[in-house]
């Protein structure tokens, strides 16, 4: 299972980075979100053990899932939504200012 | 009493100068009277210090009874402390004594120039800084005042800031002395850490410890570098001639008695702690000798009176550094005598140069001459000063040189070097004598050039330089002035670290030093006699070469390097990204030493034996495939939907984990995301999107190949990193069992994930919701800004409640009545679900984040179905600033309540139990619940800001919608 998860994380990273490198800035935003999903996937897979029941204190003898990575992912999901919205508004500003959403035409950051 | 009083006097003076301007007193008082009045500050300091002299002299070596300390940062052992011993006293007296004269002189130099209050204020600030420097009782205080002198002297040198050369000179001085200051700070910190204290008292008594440390050479080099730059040692001496563009009173003060002596003071101060080693001896002797010769040689080439004086100062500073390097009693005697003598004659000569400039309008030796009849008083002062500088009897300067010559014949150095040093000193002495002669003869004697008008300066103006000149005459002429000898002996003892006997007798018999002195004088007289020929010859040797060239070269080199670095900023964003990604990947590979190939070669067989493993495999495949689809799908909308599918697959994995809380949030956020992305997409003109899509799918083969290679490389690295991390992780968690055991007893929660988020890591969560709120505000601000750029109307208040608006969905499309009634029903339902999640969150799945995103999703649904206007009209409570602010404030208040009960911040509290409220089973009114509520509110606030900004239609849409709305239904 570890190998499967590693390959999936790697593949999603590859796809995310490829998308981030697109000229179309909307695709770059999508790429960013795929990257953040990949990171969440990594966090999820890094739990110390696999559980059978959810992480509740209920006296069950079955193993519960690892709560720590879940808590990390929980906040990460919400924050990445905020970050994505911010990036989207930047994309919109680029579109207003440059009248284009092509990363190669956005060149005013030059020296 | 307290030493700090001395500083306060000068600072008060500076303040007074400022008030002179602010209070418009310039109409009532002249600048001269202000200056004379301000002279009281250093005057008082001088008298105060003089009053302490007997006490200091009586104390002897290695201690001071006069200390004052103020605990500043006691936890770091940092104090603001002052300390008075013989060495500080000598410098303090010189600074304040010459300060008085300079202030008197300045009053006449700037006579009638009401704007000179600025100069006076700078001067007094500098005085305070300088006094603080020599009275500092620990390294940190010393460093602060050290930098203060650099900055105030910058202000003084750049006083005539409209003059290009003044600005350049000031800048160069600041750059060089400031650079030295940084080195000094590092050195001081090193010494402090070795000695274990920043106090002089401790440092001076732990010399053996410091010298024995491995870091001693580094500390010494850094401190010496600081001292050398400040005291204009070659090759850092170049700033001093440049600083001559300062008004002459500043030059007379800074560059004779005070600032340039700061480095000398520092070295003398550190001698007991750092000195008496071979490194110390050779470093100081060689640098000092080089400086002495450089100054003496270059001075002879100058035509400007002040430049000539500057170079002779450099030469004298070299002598002093050389003396500190010798660890003999007589060297320190020579040092203190030299410091006093130099301060006296050099300040007098600078002031004379200022008078000449003031009265004739030039300081160029080629345009001066024969004015001694017109300015008899000035001439006499110049003569006395120059004789002292030349080291001729019966002046004080003679004594200084005499002791210097005695030093270098001392048999403590290898015999060859003994000869070299002696030769150097004799040569420099001869050159200095020639310089002095040149000064007097060039300015006052000879033929007076046509059209040169000259008249005597007002009496106070020449009286100021007369005082040090006469003192220089008297000290050596009077029979054995015991008090001055005692003061000098005390100063020398502080620097030497042992008792020093100082006698000021002129005639000590026919000794070697006297013979050497005679040689130097004869040689100097010869050079003076043939001065024109010598000078012409000198001018022809390397006429263009100065150290300045090297300095300029260095500066332009820095500029060029900066330019080259900037050239890499070509503005191609995707190339930047590629570089960053490759660098990061390589860094990971090489620093992390991650095996990339090995795990796949010895690949374990696919293990699908675990529970639900097939479902997991399926979900993983789906997540990757959907992500891949975002690349392949041409239409942006489809790509967004694919992205959402990928996110939902991850949610599936979360369910399989099982992690119900997180899965719920993931699903809802994924849906919200689609809304946000679609709202954003509709704001970008279609034609623009089409063009971007065209570029994306018609990319050149080469750049496509680059991207694919980069992405594949990154994927492989990440796979390797993940595999390494997953296979080497411990199968036994250290933290999780703790959370499991303590969730119920400590926080009263059964939901461990919720307990971690709201309690164990409550502070993190609070920061995270702040970040989310900030992102929301950021979106809002950015889009408002963009709207204004695009020429939209600025303020958009929701339509009044009564006005009937037609519901129009995204893009002004009509929505069906069915969907509208579903949406109307969904919102209250969502709010109820949210509330349930909140209240029961501690016992069952769900928490503040879930509650927040559920409510937000329902509102987002409204934005899609009803459109911006109707949503805003009907949901008046949905206002981001209020929600965000209320959420964050509530979180903060809730976290601070325990403080009132004398418990640490964020401590869990059970309000229900405290207030005796009984609640249904499964509900608890705890601080965690309040915190969850705060999280939910601020999440809703953040999302509402995002929706409000992105859902806000652009004006062209608005007009279209308004137009549609005016048409009554049914037509």
C-alpha cells in the first residue's frame, strides 16, 4: 500500500507541476490545487497505523485511525481554499490589467 | 554622582539648538550668542570631569570608583553602564575642553548665518556621542555610541549638503566607518562571550583567558578592523581627506581631537585584555607604520591647507597605533603625551586654517602667502602650532616625538625591525617637519599674491585656537606640571594595565632619542629648504594614483555585480518557476540522500491484502486519473469539474481511513471550490480564455518537452521522498496515544480530531483561522481594487429590502422555480445542520470547520441560483467584515478568559459546569464549544468575503441584469 500511495502522490505532484507550468494561468491555479491535494494525500498516508474505526474515544477494542494527520489535513483543506481564492483574485486582476491570461505575456516584473 | 549627567548636558544643548529654530528665537538672539551659551554644556562637563580627576588619579590601575549602571535588558545581561578611569578621563577632558573652544569658534565662523543652529545641534549631539563612547562601561554601550559618532559625524560632514563633494565625502566616511562598526560589533560580541561579561571591569581582568582562547585572533582582527577604519589607518585612510569638505569647526573637532581618536581609544582600552601578544604587536606596528609613512608622504603633495592637515593627522594616528602595539611602559607614556599634544596643536592649526579661509576666501597654498603682517595673531598661533607639529623644542610636540623615538630604540623587537621602525619614524618625523614648514611658509610668508585681501579675525575667533597653542607651549615650558603628569600617568596606566611613570622634562641629557631627533630635524629642514623641487618631483610620481581609485573601483564593481544579477530577472515567469522547481528537486535529492532507483528495483509486490485495499486502490486511481484529466480536457469548466472529481476521490480515501470529520470538510470544500472557480471564471472574458486555451494547447515542442521532463522529474523525486518517508516511519505513534488517552479527561471530547483542533493545538487553529480570514479580506480588497481599475462603480450597496428583484443566476441566466425553492429550503436546513455539528461536535463527527463550510456552501448555492443582488438583499447578515471580526474576536476573548482565572491562556474550561447549567446528554458548554463557534463564524466570514468579491458582477453584466430586471415578469 505504501508504494501505491507514493506513486499516487508522485503522479499528482507531476500533474500539478505540469499544470502550474502552463501558459494559461487558470490551468496554473488548477495545478496549485492539485498540488495541495497531493500534499493532503501524503499527510493522510503518513498516519502511523491503519485503523478500522474512526478516531473516537468509545471503548471499542478495534483500532482507531491515526487522529494526528487528520487534524493536520482538516485545517489544511480550509486554508488551501482561502489561498486558492486569493490566487484566483490575482488571476482576475491580471486579466483586468493585461487583458490576457497568458503567463508569458505578463512581463512587467522584469528588471 | 552619576556619570550620565555629562551626556545629558550635551543632549540638552542639542535640544536647545533645536528649540532655537522651533521657537523662532533667531530674531532675538544671534547665532553667536546661542553658540556661546551652548558652550556652557561642554564647559560644565569639563569642570565636572576635572573635579573627579583627583579621585581617578588616586584610584590607580585596574579599577574605577566611578561607575554608573542602568539595568536595560537584565535577562540578557545587558546594561547601559558608564565607567570613568584615567583613560576615559583624559579623552573626556579633551573632548569637552576642545568642545568649548570649538563652540566659541563656531559662533564667529557662522556669524550671521541663522541656519547654523542645525550645525550646532549636530555638533552637540556628536559631543554627547563621543563622551558616551569614552565613558562607556561595557561593550554594548560602547558600540551604540560608536555608531552614534559615525552617524552624527556623517551629518556634520554633509552639513553643506548642496555641495556634491560634501555629500560624497560624508557618504564615503560613513561607508568605511560603518563597515568597520559592523566588524567591531562582531569582535565585541566574541570578546564578550569569551570573557563571560560585557563589563569593562570583567573584560579587562580576563586578559589571559581571552588571549588563550582559539577565537582570539578572529576577535582581535575584527576589533582592530573597526578601530583602524575609525582612526583612518591605511588603506582605510581615504575617508579622512574626503571628510575635509565639512565646515572647518567640525574638522577641527572631529578630525583632530575626537572622532579619529576613537579607534585609538578603543585599542588603548583593549590593550590590557587583547594586547601583549605577537599578533597584536605585528598587526598594530605594521599598520601603524604604513599609515605613518603614507600620511607623511601624501601630505607633502597637498595644496589645500585642510588636506595637508588631514594627512598629517593620518600620519600621527599611525604613530599612535604603532605605539599601542609596543607593550612597553615608555610606549604608553609616549602615547598619552602624543594624544594630548596632537589634540592641542592640530585643533589649533585647523582653526587657523578656518580663519585663513574665512578672512581671505581661499585655503589653497598656491594662492596664499605673505599675509603674516595682516594677521599677526593668527600667524603667531600657526607658528606655535606648526613648531609643535614639527616636534621642535621647547614645545609639547617635541616631547611627544622624543618619547616616540625612545620607544622604537627599545630593545624589545628583533634587531632588524628595530632598525626599520627607527628609520620609518625618523623619515616620518622629517616629512612632518617639512609639512609644518610648508604650512607656515606657504600660507603666511613669501610674496603676497595680487588681489589677496586679508585682515585679522575678530578676537574670540583667534582666541579659541590660541588657548591650545599656548597650552602646548606652557605644559613643557613650566617646571614639571605635576597635575598634568599625574593625569597622563593615570591614563597611560589604564591603557598599559600597570603603573606608568610620566615625566615631562624637556632635557634628559644627550640620549639616543635626542640624537635621532637631531637627525630627523636636519633631514626635515633639508626637505623644507628644497621643498619646491621635492614637491614637483613628488607630484610627477604616480600623479593619478590614489587609494581613492581602488575605493571607486570597488564601488563600481559592486554596482556592476548588482546589474549582472538583475539581468537574470528577465520576466519570464515560467522560467523562474522551472528554475525554482529544479533547484528544489535537486536540493531534496542531494541533501536528503534519498534513494530514487533502489526502492523500485527491489520493489515489494503489490500488497492488496489489507482491509478495503481494493477500494483504496480504486480511489487512488480515480484521484490521479481525474487530475490527469484536468490537463487533457480543453474546456476550463470541464477541467474544473475534473479537479473536483479528484478532490472527491481524496474524500473517498478519507472515508476509507476512516476519518469522517475530514472527509466531510473535504467534500464540502470541494463543492465550494467549484463554485468559487466558476464564479472567477465568469469574470474573465470569454475571448481571453479562448486565447489562453489556444496557447496552452499549441505549445512549442521544445518547451512542452521541458515541462514534461520537469514534471516527471518532480514526480519521481516526490515518489521517492514519499516512499522513503512512508517505509521508514515508525509503526507506533508517539503523539497519537497521548491524544487518545487525554482527549476525554482533559478536554471532555470524545472526538479526538476535534479535540486536537480545538484544544490541543488550539493556538495553531486560531492562527489558521486568522490566515483564512486574511485570505478572505485579501480577495475582497484585491477585487475591489480591480473593479476600480476596470472603471466599475465603487460602492455597491444592496438594494433596499422592499424592492422586488428578479432572481438571475450566474451569468444572468434564468433559473427554474423548482431549483429556487430547493435553494430557499437548503439554507435553513444547512444552518440547522451546522448548529448540530457545532453542539455535538465533541462527541460525534463534525466541528467548527465543518459547520462553517456547510453554512458557506448553502450561501454559495444562493449566489449561483439567485445571483448577487438578491442574495445580498435577502441575506443581510451575511457581511464578511462583521462575521470575520466577530469570529476572531470571539476566539481571542475565549482564549483569554482563563487568564482572568489565573490559568494559562487557551486552558480548557467547562462553562456549563461552572455556571451549573444542565444540558442534554452529549452536549457540553465548554470553552472548546465557544472556540468551535468562533471558528465557524470566521470561516463563514472568510468565505463570504470571497463570494462577495467574486460573485459581485462586473458592471457590464450589472447593466444587463438591471435591464432585464426592469422588464416585468410575463412579458
